[in-house]
C-alpha cells in the first residue's frame, strides 16, 4: 500500500483515499476564445509524461477533499514531497 501525505490534514493516509488530478502547475489561458484549435488542444490534452520526478495534482477525496500538489517518481511510484496548492514547487527542475 502506498501512503500519501496530505499537506492540509498533516497525515499519511492510504492511496485509496486520494484521486489523481493530472499534471500540476498548468495555467488556464487568460483568453481561451483567442486560442487556435491547436493551442486549445495543447492546453486540454498535451501533458508531460516524464520518466522520473513529476509534479502532479492530487485530491484527498475521503479526507479534507482539498486539492494539493505532489512530486512523484513515475518509475518507483514513490512520493518525494507534497505541498499545498498555490505554493511553489520545492524542486524547480521537476516537470
């Protein structure tokens, strides 16, 4: 079982209490109507899929129900750090 640390509840909880929310730090376009179809497609669907450390959004659905960010190693499936939404990534080099 994988334990995930919720930065809001300040507890390590089993992975079944959480849901994956996609890649972290994706900014919504300021004027979506001004985007071309290709730019809109890129915003909606194109994400990094690195081997190694990756910044992701997670939600503690069976706890505080809040979204937070995490850095997870996609090779080992281990979480290296979790942090509150709106905070800067602890490791700036992570995808």
